[in-house]
């Protein structure tokens, strides 16, 4: 391949009813095209394409989109932009759960598929669809079959010690069935910690940071000497912080109560805790933090949701101070809420005054929509907003593994 030939990595993130994709120019480390397929297998199926070079969006409505059809349309459309299929060097798949065995990115083969399959009980809404994504690419583009890499959201947390990953339940449940904390959002944590290390020009292995990835799903990670030592999500992404529609931490006895006294079945209880709780459960209207911010002064439920969200978040941050060795380099906010919600950051930081966390209100108010800034005042523990970029990490990992393969 000549030096001038463009090299792209195609990134796929397959979920149960949606699929996200991006094309990364791997030499420039730039996203050039991205988008989402929503409402798969329904009459409302639609694909949104975003041309990252000119910020133009296009939406196509196609009834009953399957994974296969979606991938065909995405590639067709992408080729208008990148011209040549051969310039796609490989496909990077975001796989949510790698279980105990898969703790680094890997080229996908039969054995890896079986291992991803064995973690389906821990990520039923994600892992099966990652496998489908791999299979569809292999059948539509056989020449790309062996150029596909799995990048795991759990992998970054492989370093957390047993006192953090074990639950205080009979030890054999861990030994026999792998019931332990695995965490999630690891790809985002990897990106943010690398980026912060570049910003402050300090080697990752000397950095102690607390990173809050706050999106529709949210978690927090304690990163000491550049390695994850604790995180709020657990066996599955249901544990931890209050989220858009997920409850986060609850007393497990609530489940017994719903089952025994309210006669709910397991399916109904799962639906409540994963889809009807969190911000949606408390506001009873909306799972979006923008709604909560807009209605904070007008609506009691929105007010309550905001206070609960920040109360729980600040409690986690405070507890993670205990894992930071002799110093803390920074608290970092990322994800849709972390990058944009001025109110969440301000209210959370106010609760951490005792820990020498002070908000610079002007900087905080001006930091949103993709800005990367420090938002704390001069003498405070540094607090940063760093927009995440999971696709870049997936593309880099894919490129790295395929390059190794070729040498
Ligand atoms: P993510 O899952 O990282 O894409 O984050 C999505 C969430 O970010 C949405 O559900 C909103 O709650 C939140 N969000 C996005 N934009 C804003 C904004 N401008 N202000 C507050 N929250 C926002």
C-alpha cells in the first residue's frame, strides 16, 4: 500500500435495538463518519449519518431494518465518502462483557466467539448482538472475516484487586460461576486517562485519578498509578450510580419484597430496575438530564432527581479518595452528562468542599459541547472535563492488533 493511501478502521457497537458505527482515519486519528441505526426490526427503523468533516447529518427511514441490511446500507453510504472498500483495514467491535477470560483486545476467531457467548448471561442486551455484528460482517465481506477485533468494556478493570471485585457472598459462587464485579465503560476510562496523561505531561503510571463517566448509563472509576482499582458497576451495568433508567445500588431485599409481597415475576422486576428506575423512575416523565436541569426549579420530582443524582455521585467520589495512595491528581467528568451538565458538576463539587474541591463557576458554566477544560478554582484539587472518544480507542486497538498480525 502506498504511503498516500488512506487507512480506515470501521467501528461497530451493536446493541439489542440499536447499532452505532464510525469510520476512523487511523493515520490522522480522526473520526470522519459516524452514525446510529435505531429501532431495528421495527416500522420506525432509521439510520442517522453524521459526516464529521462538515457536521452534516442525514437521516434515512427504512422499515424493519435487520443487522444485515443496516450494515449493507452503512457500507454503501460510507463508500460514497471513502471511495474504496480496500481502504478499510479492519473492523473493531465494542464488546461490553469479556468475562473472566477476555481481558485484553483480541482478533476474533471461533474460540473468542464462544468465550463472548459464555458471558451473555452477564450482558444479555449487548454480547449476543456483538456476535451477530461479527457474523454479518463475515458473511457480507468474507475478506474482512479475519480482520475483526473485539475490544472489551470490562478489560480496563481487569486490574482491580479481589477486595474490590469480590462480593461478600459465598466464595464458591465466584469460583464456580464467576459472580464478581467486572465493571464497564473501560474503553472510555482508557481514553480519558491517556488523554489526561498527555494534558498534564505525566506518565500514566504515576497518575491517581477519579473518573466519572456519566451518560445515560453511568459509572465511576478509581484509577491509581494508571490502573483501575475500583469501579461502581458490578457483575452487570446495573450496580452503582443512579442512571437514566437504571436504579444503581439498592438493597437486594427490595427484590424479595417485590417478588414475595407484590407478587411480581422476575421479568417485571428486571424491567423496573433496568428500564423504569433512575432519573425516569424519580421524575416519572423523562430519563434525560436536560429535562431534570430545565425543570429543577419548577418541578418537585425533577428537583428530587437532581439532588439524588448528585448525592449518590458525591458519595462515590468521596469514598474513592481512600484508594488514591498519597495524592489525587484530578477528578474528571466525561460522558453526555459529565461533559454537559453544568448543574450536576457544580452541585456535586459543592458537596466535596471538605476534600478541597472547589468549583470555578465561570469555567464550569462555559465548559460543554465537547470542550476540554479544568473547571476547578486555583487552590482546589484539579477537576477536569474531558470529552470521551471510545471509537478512537477501539480503532487504535484494532489497528495495533492487525498490524502485529501482519508482521
Ligand atoms: P451518553 O450516554 O454519554 O450519550 O449521554 C447521554 C445523556 O447525556 C443524555 O441522556 C442526557 O441526560 C445527557 N446530556 C446530553 N446533553 C446534555 C446537556 N446539554 N445538558 C445536560 N445533559 C445532557
